[in-house]
């Protein structure tokens, strides 16, 4: 990916005395009477807003009919924002097509796997494979670029919005045609090669002509797993091609303006292979909405570290998050006092050089009318707006940390393709979750005080002392070799069960499990042994005494040694290895053949962290510690999610309140400090 950042207008830089940390949100002036706009910009200034996203869902307002355009309102909005020293992240407005387009061309609408056409009336009512949608969306992008490319408020282009958040899989005829074309390119126009890759001899599926091939629509039984995996790849690629097509227009017309789009790094983000999308972007931007679960903070940090991994360690932009409640979960809890501050500064700690929200002003009507906003229904005289304004001031005080890099010598490997393949049906245990397994290991690293980059398999692993590989079911020979090379060069790697099992065609690697990693790990497994509800086995060793309730397997040692063994319970593996360790070159490889609970995982990682020499900060309960480094300073973010104060060794000046600390830093319960110290 290119390495650009927001192109700040000169008046915004002058307003802050330097390039600021981005702060703002989605602004939808077309949903309000124009008489409200002056109050909007006045309150934006009061809150410290310096960047707003405009036009995300404005296509029908900009082009109310096929032959009619209405740009006057947007001209006035951008002029008003510029006069008030607020920069614009201008959306291409292609996120949701207008009713006239889907009425005149119903083939634009997406179709689900049961053959049902999705209607106009929600959002993202378009098929990523529709040539008609592509033609009209690019015409709109061209109009936007030509009209606003030289506008002084323009700081960043925002392609579409959450591409694939709702329409990532379309099974209609346009998608079938495009899927066949994609397959012909992938398999070099050879049906023999496709039939071999898909193992179509199973269940009488051999294809004799390309037009016999369909998307994996609803069937009585499980679909062909390789066909389904290829369709996942194709679907992600179709969305990526829309991103690239819009970006190409913007770069041709406005080559000096950086381009981004907002990745969905929560919930539905499973459906896009984002690690293959970044090469066409100037900066990575992500959306994150807190999930209402006990581990919400760990999942937020995981998402932020994944955004940093996608950005290859460079700063990234949090494009959307919520000041409080969302409006689309079964229950949408509000945030407690101080939680907004902690959440945002957690993102900043993990590499975000800006934070924006959905949205600026809470809507009066529409599907998201109860979604929280920077300016709530209660207005400016509200706790929420006061919190937002205070946050804007604090982010301004952190601007000197812009461009600094997060210090991390641990990596957690994360693969979207493995995620797709690992959660197919017809597996030994169909209750396994790739994401939740990765998150569990991430949470244990965080509790051990270890900051981890969440990176793609293609990432450069040089410099990582510890690499965690949770449930990497699908892996290529090349990526397996890269992991082996990292270990031989001195890294410690931890590989869990159900890893290395299949190749990129979802074909099982023969000769015993864990397939691609057998030689690296020095073990061999003949048979999986998932546990049914109510059963358990006991292990002891490096984990201490522990019970295993989901997954175990009998491990044969080739040249590894046991680090934990089975000690009783269901099955007949007593005395056999459950966790192993082996030296390889300058490094060490661990294999975890069981699903561990949090306490056992913590004890195992305690030993691994100590042996690997990976950097581990304070692990006081509830205290999050992350360090960003610039050429001259370290910025230590101390975020206390607990209900008691926490004290850690350290010295420096807190950027948030300018307090000076010598020898120790105390963080109040629920508080945050950002301590600058000279290197």
C-alpha cells in the first residue's frame, strides 16, 4: 500500500498550529434543514472537530433521477465547512443506489443463496457483480471527482462505505456469470484442472461445460467445500474490484488526494479478505463497534491491532465508532461514564492517528435514529456532548505522538481464508470458532502484558520474538515455510490444534496431522478426538492441573518433547503428550493439542513468554499498557479498565493533564494516562 496520510488543508493546520490528530465523524447534512447547518459547524468547532465524512448515503440526493443532478447543497456544505476550518473526507456516495436505478435495472439487486432478490429500501442494495451498477457508480465517482477535486476543504476520498458489510455474497445470475469468468482465469481455462481442484468425483459433480457451474446456492446437503471457498474468494475479489475501479477514477482525476475506504473490523468483517485489499489504498481506515460481551475490551484491542497489521505497522484511521449505544443489536447498551474516553484512547494507543464517529448529529428519523452520536438528541447541554468535547481537547494534546509506531515483538497470525474454511460444516467439531479461538489467545497475551500485531500470513515475520498461530486450519506451503524460517532464525512459535490441516484447495494434507506443520513441530497425530458435551480430560505439566472440555488428540512425538501430558478423564490417552516443545535452529516451536481454558492458557503463556524473551509490560488486573515510539520519545498509554487505581514503575509527563511522574505512575480507577518519556 502507498504511504500517504490525510492531506490537511492549510487553514486546518493553522487552526491547530500543526497537523492535528483527526477527530470528527459522519456528517449527513442532507438529512436536515439547511437552517441547522450553521449550528452544526459552530458546535463542531466547540467540540474540536477537524474532519467530517460527507456524502456517504447521498446518491439519491445528488442524482434524484437518471438525467438530473443536484450538487448545490453539497457545494454549500463544503464551503461552510471550509470557512470554519474543518476538513472533509468526501465519500464517493456509491454505498447505496437510488430507487430509480434499481427500479429501471432490477438486475442490480443482490440475490441470496435461496434465490430471493433483496429489495430496495435498506442499504447496499446492489450486487458486486452487476455491470449496470458498476457503470452508474463510476459515472457518479467521475462527477464527484471533477466537481470537488480542487475544493480547498477536500482532505481525503472515502470510497463507498463498509464495502460488503451487507452484500458480500450475491448468488444471482450476474454473479454466476462473473464467477465462471473468475474460475476460468484461476484454473487457466481448464475444466480438468477445476474438476481436480474441486474433487468433483465426490457426489457426482464433474463438470463438462463452464455454464454448468453455479454459485454454491442452497442445497439439501453441505456444498462442495472447495467450490464454496472459491466463491468466498471470488466474492471478496468482486468487492475489491469495485474499490479499485472507484479508486482508479479518483487517482486519474485527482492524483494528489489520498484515497481510503472503511474496513469492517467487527462482526460481518469475516466476509472480506482485507489483507488482499490494502495495496490500492493510501491509508488503512477501519470501523469498530463494541460488542456487548464481557470480553468487549479485548475484542476492541484485537480489532485495533488487526488494523495496524493491515497497515503494516503504519498509523491508521478509526473511521467509525460509537460514542454510546448502537441501534442494530438485540440490546444496545449505553457506555458508562469514562468508557468512551478509554475506548478511543485504546485505539490511539494501538496506532490510530485519528478517531471519527458515526455520526455527528443523532438522526431524527430513519433506521439509525436511535444510534448514538457526537451531538445527541438531548443537544449540546448533555453529558455526551461534554464528553465528546473533552475528548477532542485531549486528542489535540496527543498530537505530538502522530506518526509514532507501536512497539510489538509478538505477532498473532490471522487469515481470512482460514477463517472461511475452518468454519465450514462437516468438520470433526462443528462448534469451533476461528475468530473466538484467535481472540482467546489474544486475550491471554494481553493479560500477560504482551502487545501483539495481528498480521496476515503474508506479513514479514522478521523481528518477532513470539508468533502465535491459533487454529490455522488452511495454510499454503509457502506460508508454512515462512513460519519455519522465522523459528529457525530465533522466533518462538505456538501452534494450536486444527492447524496446518488442509492446503489452499481445502484438501487434507495426508500423512498425519498437523499436516503442514508436522516437521516443524516434531509431532504426528493420527486421529482427532473432539469431546462431546459433558466429557472432559485432565492434563498436567506446564499448564498446571487443567481440565479440557472441547478438543484433545493423541500426539506421537517424533523429535519433540512433552510439556504437558494427559492425566485422566474421558478417553484412553493417559500419560500421552498433550502439549509439546521442540528446538529448531535458533528458535523453539510449541504445539498445543488441546483447547485450554483461560487459566491454563495463561500459565502456558507465562512459560512461553519467559523462554521467548518477548517484551512483556505490567500485567496488573484491568490495566492496559501500550507504547508508541517516535524518533525522540516513547509514549506510554496506561488505560485502567478496573475499578481500583493502579501503579506501575515509570517516569515522564502525562500529555493529558501535564502532570509529572518520577519513578512511578498511578492511574486512577477508570482513568487514562499518556506518559511521554525521552528515549
